[in-house]
C-alpha cells in the first residue's frame, strides 16, 4: 500500500499511562502510521514466565501473581479511560489465564505449546488497552486486530518460523480492507498462529520481527521501531557511555549487529525489509525529537558502524571490512583472538571468557572514540 508506515512500540514504550500517552502523541503527528504493533508492557512477559513456573509448584502463588498482573493492567486501563468493552476483554483474558494455570498445575508441566498461549496474554492485554486509549485520543477510527488472523507460522512453539506467502495472502484479505477503510489498526507483536490454528510466538523479543513482517506484507514505505534509546549506537549505550548513535546504516550492517548480540533489534528483523526494500527507523519514544537511526539499502564504500558482543565473541560491523581487518587484528594481537567470521560486513573474534569484556572496550575505544 502506498504511503503507509508501521509503528512498533516496545515494552518500555508502553510501560504505564504516561508512556502510552507519549506513543499516542507520536502517532498523532504521523497520520501515515496506520498499523501499530504493541509489545507486552514492560516485564510482563517475564512475569508470565514466572507465573507458569509457579503454577507447577504452588497454584495459590501462581494465582496471586496473576491477580497482581491483571490488577496492574486494569488500573492502567482505568487511568486511561478505556472503554467498558476493553475492561470486559481484560477480564476474559484473566479467565483464560486462570484456566491455563489450572491446566499447567494438573498436568505437572507446561509444553512450549501451552507456554505460547500464556505468552500471548501479555501482548493481547497491552494492545487491548492501547487500542481503546488510542480511539479516545485520535480522530480516526481505531480497530483492535487479532494478529493471529494473519501472522501464520509453522508449529515450532516459542520460536515459530513465519510463513511469508500465507502472511501476505491473509494480510491482503483481512487487513488491507480495514486500512483502506481509513481505520488505524492496533495489533500484537510477538504472537502468531500455526497453520492448524494454534497460538505461537516468534521468540523472545520478537515484536520487532512482527513489525517488519507486516511491513513486507503491506508493502509499507517504512517501519518505525520505537524503543527506549534514540537509535542504534556503536555499542549498547546502556553499557558503554562513550557509544555514539549512528544516523544511517544499511540492512547488512544493521543485520550483523542484530544477529550478534545487539538486543535493540530481534535478530531476524531486517530480513523482510531486505526483501521488500523499504526502510526501518529506530528511535526513542521517550525523546522522539532526538531522531534516530535510518536503516536503508544505501551502500557506503568502506566504513565501520558498530560493535556487538555475545558470550565470548566480539563482532565489528561495517562495509568492506577486509580493508579494516588488518589494523584491528594488529591492535588486539596480544589477546590472540580466534577469527570466527570474516566477510564483507562482519569481523567476529573470539576471546577467552576473562578477556572478552576488556577486549570489547579496548576495540570500541580504538575504532569509535577519537
Ligand atoms: P524494546 O522493549 O523497545 O524492544 P529492547 O530492550 O529490546 O527494547 O531494546 C532496546 C535496548 O537495546 C536498549 O535499551 C539498549 O540497552 C539495547 N542495545 C543493545 N545494543 C544496542 C545498540 N547497539 N544500540 C542501541 N541499543 C542497544
Ligand atoms: N513481549 C515479548 C518479550 O518480552 C516480545 C517483545 O517484547 O518483543 O519477549
Ligand atoms: Mg526488543
């Protein structure tokens, strides 16, 4: 669809009423953003995991946990003047959650299949609240949309693989008419549906991927990923205060970071965007005025854009990395790293467990701090 963008808000961006208000302001300034993808509110997915664990040990504790989680969401909904319909939907979700607790308790275990039903509650709750709130705030009609109608996956519960062709067909059938009818769609990240109709999820942190999959299916011009930092930086800005935000990256450079430990994007996020050749913007819902990182297909001749780390590996991402490889290896020679991957966009080095952190800092200083 022409001139359509998608906006995804992560857990910290929708963590409370104030945060949801900021999201609504962002959307009101961007009328072309017609599809909104919401993560569970901050830490809710972890709490649902804890609830599942408790249901095996002490059903009473699991139920208390559930009460607290739902009370918090009901309070949030009330403070945002959500409709009675949305309050009823929240109560229905609570019933569903209670039944799942009883099931897990009586079976003495929970399968990945049951866990996905539990996980889905987080995003279904947050999107119920946000859609009702947004329809109070915006002039346009807002529709709560169950993503399970279109986001088809295989049956690998908790790490489901999307079925791109089916997603495209169902999006055309179920979502496009609603958008053409001038509605704003609010839906869930992370959640999908197997071909036999069971609830699945794409893997922890997978809402970014939901956003780009829908972006591809709808042929959106841009997918905006709103999070708690103003873009992608040369290293995790929460761990490295000297990290610098990067204004522009290409798909390959950003993909290398996402696949090698930069948690700001789920690893597969950029695959649909590479196929559909649109763009991704990553920015802060707390401070949208700070701008962010634009990820597109432009290729620069030779540069380095950032670093990521996972386990005892350090990855440097850029373009034409072979021209930088020698000076990097020379600088870090005394640490004697193994070269795990070396190609046009990536150099991944393996250090000992004791040295990896200090090697990361030294390399970041050498490559990205003047
Ligand atoms: P959300 O809940 O919005 O999906 P995440 O916590 O998954 O947010 O991702 C945002 C976090 O990613 C940031 O707070 C930051 O600590 C972390 N992060 C890791 N590497 C990077 C990086 N290179 N650039 C920006 N943020 C990064
Ligand atoms: N809520 C899910 C998680 O915390 C998915 C996401 O936020 O992207 O893993
Ligand atoms: Mg995330």
